[in-house]
C-alpha cells in the first residue's frame, strides 16, 4: 500500500482502523508492521500513529511484535524523538492528573508512559541515549534544545522531576 503523506487527523483514523483489524486478528503482525512502517515515514503519520497506539486500548504497544519493532527501528530518529516526547508528556500528565484527583486519567497517562519506556528500550540504543540526554538536560537543568518544548507545555518542577524519573527508568 503506497499512500500520500496523511494529515495528523487522517493518520489517527488510519491507525485506529488498522489497530482494530490487528486486535481482531484480521491482519498479521507482519502486515501491521508494514503498514505502520509506511505511516511513520512522515511526521504527521508518526504522530497520528503514536497518539492512537500509545493512548488507546489496543494491545499492540504492550506486545510490541518483533516485526513492528524492526519497522520502528528502521524509521529512525523521528520515532525516537516522538517516543521520547510522549514519555515526557505522559510522565508530566500523570503528575497533573493526580494533583487534580483524576485517577482514571492518571492511570491512562501511566499506561502511555510504560509503553513509551518499553518501546524506547527496543529502539536503537545510541539514538535513544542521545535523545534522552537532551531531554534530561532540559528537565533537570533547564538547558538545551528541549527547554522550549517543556516551556510550551508549562511543566512545573514536580512534572519535570517526573520526566527526569521517567528518563532514568528507561535505563533500568
């Protein structure tokens, strides 16, 4: 299947359909991996896929089939970057939701965080290490190219501490 670069919204819809097919065992791990490989070739495609797969109910990102890992590794730096950002955002949002007494939302953010942690452990280790070091520099020391990313979301000290802990957990 060859496709034009989908918009973020289109990518979310495409990914949701594929995840349902995969969960219903209508498509194999290999077919799913090939489709995802094409989708994550563009930034919006990758963003859409990760929004749906990391936060949704599909077990794909819990199981992480070998064929999928291979395609995500091939996609390279973009996948590492988006996964690292999702790791940070989910860690920060867990703190936010707990502070507001919303345990259901906090649990959802924790699930995203766990999925990101496991995926980062499977991706190319040097890329992951470099990306997480950059993120850690911003979260722990307010320095580097990720400072604007953290400031854009207005994360407080507790949220930055959670991001720091999430980064450290990837190495555990």
